[in-house]
């Protein structure tokens, strides 16, 4: 209850601050405010996929079914966030580069991630037996995820990136205005909080389901 | 260690031998595999007609043909065992690793056999110019290795699903994307006549893809194979 | 001394219990018969014992002279005959046996396979494709497949199905020979077979309970 209210207030403040408090980025204009949503969404998508992958490995080691619930649930959350990140990214791309889609390395990676999990769900719905569904889809999630680092290496060699690295880059120093940075970090924290809140809710649902089954 | 390795090779070899004997009596996979490849090739050839293609287009077409015919042909290895009910007999006779190795070798030889037919045909119909033939052969070989290593475990997964129809290409495409992009790029370099040194990063990616996917498959195959 | 123990074996299908808490102990020289109506889970239980299906809970152990056999080596000690198990129809009987000998990593020769074929009275048809066999002949070949590696424990699912009188005699002979060096677990619906082979009888009912006679 506390977390729900706290996150609600926190995110409201982040939304207000992103429009009123933070200045627009130099050269990108007002549309740059979308990074306070786009980047955290992409981050949560990757986080959820990672947690999904870890649960897939855990399932194979223990074969206890709740890890499989967590794998598939995190894959669903990751897919929703990845879709939102793709859409916000495409809007941003259209406003700055004049095109919604151009096979930029990051666009390609998230597209492949969506494809992987699309196939993952297709596989799950093709198998009836509960245990087999869990085992085979976990194996597939691991195999598919392993190939992602290859993409990170290969794609930049073929397609040049248009991503606004000067503003958001990892290795170099952050070239953000102090106020931009504050809002950016708060938004990242807020979205991460939302993810963990959803994760916690889902865990409670999984536990309750287990208890109901145990009683029947 | 050495004796264990030898016994593994002998056991996997027995499986390979069995599959080939059965394949050449029934032509269960080979006919459809080959016809699928030839059909795709002829469609490409018709569509292109008299136009001149640059090396990028040639490389893409070659790999599109290879990818889709491999999806049609390589799915059979496990589905056949599942459908004919011979899975149990096999499962009770040997370890998952040997099954994977045997089926991998069978799929690889099948794919290379098809390539041996289809690549000359491609040159006959579309006559691309090749700058570095040896590099082309190496890229095709390394690409086939990675393609087969991945498809083998995925087709084992597909054989357990209730709906087997079109699942393999759906599952394989995102996993094989890095391999396909690199193979297309490598093939382009070979057609344009680049040297091995200039294509070294493509070759490295292809060989590490193969090694990583085969290792992971061997580790995970146990989970796919048991019921 | 061979000792086989089933410890509280339970199996469900998507939450629906097939059977639960099956316990039984079997010693060398004994034959356990599993019986019960259709759908009581006889075949499922045999597949669990063969290691083809995982139980929801419970354990199945084989020990020789007090040492437990590791699960991954279990297939070397088990022979399995079942209506769900098929051999390669596009190979001949002899090729089938030779393939399974090689893939098991055994060093046996062609003569050994011929001897096995003779034992199941198929030596005359050893060179013809299994696809041309009758159901009864295929059933005989499955016995040769199951005995190939001289298993300690023979699992037989409906062994007498599709066999003529001569074939029934063969089953009886195989079971009594197996009891000299190991143990047998077989499932059947036929009361005559239960009486003939059952040193120990395990009766499953539809609700998944089991009774030991």
C-alpha cells in the first residue's frame, strides 16, 4: 500500500518535472523531453528480460514450476515495456531524423528481442503439457538470449548509428544539464520502482495460486 | 579420455549411419529439401530475369534460399523419430549428447549435399562473378556449421510441440539473425574479391557462433530430450 | 543381490492426479505384475520406471549388492517392451539390432544379433524390412531389442499382446530366464497372465489408489 502511494506521487512529480523543471536539450528541442520516458522504458524492458532469463536457468536447475511462471510473466512485462520503448523511440526518431525506422543498431536489437519473445510465446502456446511447456520454452529463452551479444557486435559494423550518443552515452561523461540529469535519474528510479512493484504483485498472485491448488 | 572420445564417435557414427541408410531408402527428407531449394532458386531467377544484380543482392538471395530450404529440410530429423514412435527405443539406448552429435552430423551432411547441388545451379542461372572463390567456400561452410548446430536443437524442441507445422522457422529466425547477417556480409566480401584478412572479422564471428551454439546445445540438449 | 524400490511415486497430468504414493519392493528372481482397468496409469507407471517420464514426486531406485545405480546409467540395466515403442521400419531386423548394439557402445558382433533373432524365432526373416513384418513379429523383435544388453530389470508393457500361442510360450520362457539373473515388472489386463507370472501383484484403480495383494 505504502509503495503504491509513494510510487504514484513520485511518478507524478517526475512527469511534471520532465515538462516544467528540466530545460530542453540543446539542438534537439522540446521533443527531447521524451528521453525521460524512452530510456527508462527500454531499461525496464532489458531488466525484465534479464530476470526472465535468470528464472529460466533457475527453472532448469530446480524444475519447480513457480520459476517458470516468473519466466513467462517477466517476458510479458518485458515485451510490453519493449513495445512502449519502441513506440516512443520511433516518435523521437521521426521528430529528429525525419523517419520512424532506420535499422539503427539499438532499434535492431530491440526488434530482435521482440521477435525472440514473440517466438517464445508462439512456442509456449504450441505445447500442452505444463512441464514440457516450461522446460522447452526455458531452453529456447536461453538459446535465443545468448545470440543477442552477437548482434551488438555485428550490427554497428553494417548500419551506422543515428542515436543521440552525445546526450546519453555510457563510456564518456554525461553531457546533461544538472536539472536534466536530476529528472532523468528520478525517472529511471521511478520506472524501476514500478517494475518491482509489478513483480511483487505477480509473485503474490503466483503464491496465492499455489496455495489454492494445494488446498483443492 | 581418448577411449571415451573414440566410443562417442563410434556411437554417434552408428546413429549417422542408421539415419543415412533410412534416408536413402525412403528419401524422406532429401527430396523435399532439394525440391524446396530448387523451387526457391527458380523463383529468384525468374524474378531477377535479365537484370544485373550487385554482390549484396546475390549474397542475400543465396542465404535466403539456404535459410528457407534448411527450415524445410532439417526439421525432419527429430520429427520423424517422434512420429514413427522410435524416440523411446533411441532414448533408452544412448545419452542425449550422442543423439545431438549424431543428428547434427546427419543434418550437416544433408545440408552440404543440398548446397553442392544448389550453389552450382545458382551460378548457372544467375552467373554472379566471384572474386575470391575459396573465401566463398569457407563462408558457406562456416555458415552451414552454425546453421545446423542451431537448427538441430531447435528441431528437437519443435518435435515435442503439438503444432509442428511452421514452428521451426519462427523459432529459428531470431536466433539465426546474427549468423545470417554475418554470412550475407561474408558472402558479399567473397563475391567482391576481398582477401581472407579483410573478411577475418566475419569469419571469426561465424566460427565463434558455431562453437558457442554447439556448446550451449550440448549442455541444454538433455532438457529437451527427456520427456 | 538386486534390489528394486518404488518409493511413493506420484504422477499428475496438468494437476489431475493419475496415481499417488506407490510403494513396492522387488528382489532378484521375482516378477511384479501391475494390473488395473484402462486409464489407471499402468503404462505411465512403467514409463516412469523406464525413466521416460519424470514422476511428480517419489523415487525409483535400483541397487546391486547394496550400491545404488546412478540415474544416468539406468538405461544400461533396463530392458523395455511397450506398444508405444517402435523400431525402425525402414531397416531390416538385423540392421535394427546391429544399430542398437553400436549406439549403446557394445562390442557384440553380428553373430550375437543373429543368435538373438533365433531366440525370438525371427532368424528366417532377419534380412527383411521391419515395415513388412506383422504386428506379432514386430512384438517379437521388440523382445530381442530389450534383451540386447542383458538388462537386470525387464519392463514389459502388455507383453502378450498380438502374440500367437508360440509367442506366448516365448514370453513365458523369456520371463523365467530373466528371473534367473534379474527381475521383471510387467503390466497386463489379462487375469490369466496375472496368475501365471505374478509373484507380486500391484493393482491400480481409476481413482489412482493402489492395492497390494
